[in-house]
């Protein structure tokens, strides 16, 4: 049972890897009041953003496991699933290359302003000018600048590698070895990454990019207090989860010029309210949660989700994030 299949596969891919496992029902979207009814007879449920709480799981007597169509799994009550003996399985690797690429799409728009200048050309600004070239705002070279990667899992490590190719110094921060690991952070980062604590990273980095999971510890990680630690004019990139950032504090820092810009693929509510303070903030590039959504990444996501479901049905679940084996 797929509860919200439209974003994973709006019609350009095939659900065949899941169909091989048995009778498959795919719903483009599922409203909260529809969840219990749709789960009633499901053996395995697939969800991306549809929330599954304890009451929903209690109404699914045939359920044997939950498969995320994503890496993040905060939309599911993992403890309630564990209490029922239901494995909660995510897909940790499918979007690494695509998300890392999107980080630099956002960063390059902030530093080179390619899209903004292309729009000015279409408006006739170049044609009306007296010189062979023109630009608005400053253009920034990345070579020699420092990138701070908050969360050195697979995506963070991939971002670090690309940054190195641009000639950037890379600072990395991961939570202490004694805490629960980030999804997919079991491998060390590249050996050229300078590992520092979070205050040091914020103080030294010209660009800060967020790649940590959303939990009680990281919610509001970037707020007024931590923005005050950052370099004046620094840039912030977030392709992780919107609530990692206090949006009002970030908007205030952009309006004041304390930060030089932000590139965001995620917001605290999606789709956002028109009242979201970041929609009117200067030097803020926002894309509609598309970093993960290349066709290649979504194809890998479907294949890996099918493998997770097959493993659940075989009694040997893979990629379990709630401790049920």
C-alpha cells in the first residue's frame, strides 16, 4: 500500500519493483482521515510524508512493516511501531548524488546569481546597457573559501568532496561518538575534512550547509544565538529539513545583512504559507523541496523500497531505524 505515491512517481517511472511483491495499491495522496481505512488490510505500507501515528498503526492488524519512501522517518511514530513489533525501514542512500548536486545549485545561485542575471537579460537590461557586460550585486569565487558541513553522513561527505573540487577548505561537524548516529553516518568523512565542534564551524565557515536529521536535539539548530556566531555575510544552505532553522531568526538576519544569503530547499511547512517570513527575505533562494527528486534518484528509491519490503515479508528486515529485527 503506497499512501502518497505522486511525488515519488508522478508518472515518469514504473511501480513494477513493488508490484512483483504482491497486490499493490497506489494512492497519489492520503488525507489524515483516510489513513486508518487504507491501512486496514495492508501487510506493508509505503509513505513519504503521510503521517502514521500510534492510532493509525493500531488500526492496521495485518501490518508487518513500514517502508519510508525517503531517508527521513520523522513522520512515523517509530516507538509505537516498535511496540507493535513493526520494523520501520528507510532508504539511506538513494539521493546522495542528487542532493549534493542541489547544494551547489543553490550555492552557485547565491555566488554567481546565474538565474537572476539570466532574468535581467530577458528583461532587456543587457541590451540597454552601454558596456559589453554588466552585473548586479557581488560575484563570489568559491576557491579559498571555507565550507562548514553540519552532519557528516553520506550526503555531507559527498558535499565535502565537491567543495574540495571547487578549491574550498572543508570543516565538518558530527555529533559525538556516544550519541545516536545520523542515518547513513557510519562511515568517516573524507580525510581532508577538518573536524571541529559546532561553534568553531559556525565561526570559521564562509558557507554553512545542513545535513543532519530532524530530532529534538537539532530542531531550531540555526537560530539567532547561533547566527550570531557566524561570520558576517556568511551563507546558509539547507537541503535537510526545514525545522532545522528558526525561520523568523534567519529572515531577520537576512533583512539586517548579518548573513549574506540563504539557499533553502526545505521549509518548516511544505507547501509554505504565504506569510512565511523567508518568502520576502532578501538574498534568499528557495526551491520547492526538489533536491531529492531527480528521476535517477527516484528510480533508485523505488528499487530500494521494494528490497526493504521484500526483506520485511521474508522476516529479515533491512535498513531498520526503530530497533525492530
